[in-house]
């Protein structure tokens, strides 16, 4: 069986981290099996669905590097097809017309509450023959089984059962002819050839209802896989109170997409003890059996750790492309040729301790800055008269020195020795002169990156 998965978000806001993980799991499962990953925008709620929210979903998926096959499907464009299936269910006896008014339904529920009974509405029209139907507005309801159980074999949750007497005859088609969510989802999944429904376990209860529609139409059901939700670090359901919970928020913070894919994959899924892996490995390893049943928890420190590991191992050119894409995303000025070349030279010396793209740029500021270098308050304290005198003494020795790390260490070491101080003591004013800061890469790394002329010029400025 050719695998076909889907991601079916409602366009009512940004792409949530939970939705992004669902999309990733579907994408990984399909890509790892040579299958297809489809995108469906569930926009039948016209009051809440907006083009801007739909575009935010596209941006979030593209930002994460999750491509989909074919064109995205708009659920709203398929209303006629949904109604067609509802009529087919009327014809095969698995659905019926219900003429009960909203007032009658509410009265029945009030009476049930007063008597302590279930408030599920039991329509009096279920068994009324069509010949006795009035000429009045109606909804189409599922003729759900009233005895026995509805059973779902879930690839994550195991066997899940519902007593049918606890499930009412849900509405499939409203009185205005529009479909309900339950009907539309099933029809779309069937027509799109979806073989695996991988989604959050907040949809698990929906699976029982939807399975009844699949079975009423005689369609082969997909494999169900309901994954636990993501919680905040406090163990509570993820919400805006936990801070940034949108994919674009994380991308704007400068986490590489590969690191985000790694982190999201590990939220609820595992492959042995592997924590850090590239996307190609995730595609190869991902399987539904690796998904746990307990809610995953966001962990900012783990995300930073994974992101740092990815940045450390990424090729420099790939890092440069990622940084430039981040600058565009955050509407910041791009890198001109000089700064791009300087950053390329600096990356090997700064990427081992960086967690994000802006962190990288901050650590590489010594290479990107232009003269004159303005020291911050801490660096300015390192440039006292005595230190400036030592810089003035050091500068002539650098004019003709061989520009290798060994030679530079020797030159700076001899000046420090002449003043009876340790090399580290002289390194601080050099650091302040070259970067305007007290926390930087090694002074020799900086000298090698910016070159002889710029090094001498900055030291001269400071002296």
C-alpha cells in the first residue's frame, strides 16, 4: 500500500508548535516510505478562517523545510462533494432527515437534565418513513448504531472502545446544506486517498464518530495514530502563557530549521538513545511504534542544546545561507560582500558556542564591525594608559610578523614578558581594541580572521 499522509490545519491563526510537530510526523512517515504528504486547509468555518492565517501556515511549513505534494486542498471548495456523500448515506439508510427544531432539541435536553439522564438528543425522526416527512427545514443525521461498541485500533493508543449507547446521531449536513466538520474530514480523507491519519490525541474522540461514517459508506479506514499533546515546562497544556508557541516565533529567534525539526521530532518520539540527528536520519528511522503515550514537554534548554549541536556541525556555507535567510525573515539589512566574507572567515572560531543565528552574529561582531571600534563600558576599563602604552609598543612588532598563530603568540608573549605580566593580562586590552568587548574568541583567532592591516589599524586606534 502506497503511504499517503496529510496535515489538515484550520487557518485561524499562526502555525502552532503542536501543529508543526503533527505536520513533521506526517511528513517524516510519508517521506521515509516513498509516499505522499498532502496539505489540506480546513477552512469551512468562514467566519474564523482568514487568508492571512492560511498564508501563516504556508510560511511556517516552508520555514521548517516541510514540503507537500501537489496543491494544498481547500476544504471549503469541496462542500458540494460533502453534500453528495450525505445524500448517498440517506440513500443507503445510514443517515436520515431530522426535522426537529432547535427549540425542540433544547427542550428535550432540559427534560433529560431534570431527570438525570444523558443529554444526547434522541431524534424522533430516526425511523419515520420519507412519505411522512413534512415540507420543512431539516438536518441530515448519522443513523449511528445504538448497541455494542465502536472500536478503534490505534497505532499509538492501542485498542480504544466506546459504548455506542453513549454516542448520539451526530449531524452530518446542516439545514443550510453545509457539512459539519466530522463529515467533511472523512470525505476529504477518503477522496485524497489518505492511508494514515496521524494527529493529536485531542481528536481521539472524533475517531469513533468518523469511523462510523467510514463504515457506513463501506470505505476502507485509514490507520489511526493519535499522538499525545505537547505541554509546557510546567506540565500544563501548551498555551500563549508559556511564551513563544508559534513556529514563526522560533524561526525569528534564529533557530536553524534542521535543529527545530530535530527538536520537534523528539517531542513524543524516540529512536533508542539518539538525541541529535539530521533530517535524513529522522526520515529513515521514524516509525509510529516509536511514539510514546505520555504528553511531551517543551524544554528550552534542550532546544538550545540541540540547536548548538547543529550549528557546530553545519558546513560554513550552509550556516551563511541560514543567517542570510534569517536576516530576510526578520527584515534586517543583508550582508554585503565584505561582511559576508568576514563572517565566513569567523565562523570556524565562533560556531562552537553559538545556539542561534543571532548568537552567531553577536559572537562574530569583531569580524563584522567597522572602524572605529567603540568599546563598551567593561572594555573601556581595560584600555587604561598603561594598557594603551603596551598596545603602542606591540603594534610595530606586528607590521612585519609572519601572520600565523604561532608567530602571533610569540610576538604578544614577548611584549607581555617585557612588562613582567602574563599573556592573558595583555590579551584583555587587545580584546578590547579588536572587538570593543571583554568576552570574545581568542585574540589570536580574531587577528587571523581580520588580517594584519585591520589588526594593526584597530590597535593603533586604541593606543
